C-alpha cells in the first residue's frame, strides 16, 4: 500500500465515522442538552483519533524519506 492510498483510506475512514456519528445523533431520541454533550464528547474523541492518525502518517512518511535518502 503506498502513501497516497493510505492517506485516502484514513481520510475516508474518518469522514465515514463523522457522517455515521452525525446521522446517529440526529436520529437518537434524547434531549438537546444530552445531544450537545454527546457531540462535544465525540468531537473530542475524533480530534484525538485524528491526532494519533496524523502522528502515524508523519512517522511513516519520515521513515520512507529516510529510506529514500539511504
């Protein structure tokens, strides 16, 4: 798997997760306050997931660049 396909896969995964969470929240039978709390929690979790994924991609790119320079 090359770098472009890996980045595309992760982008699709994140976009799909965000859309799925949004649809799930819109159809959930709960109050507005509960929904806002859930959205805030999901946003924080998504931010953390994105940061971890970005770190892995950065490490992979750095590794590939180091290999290319050898």
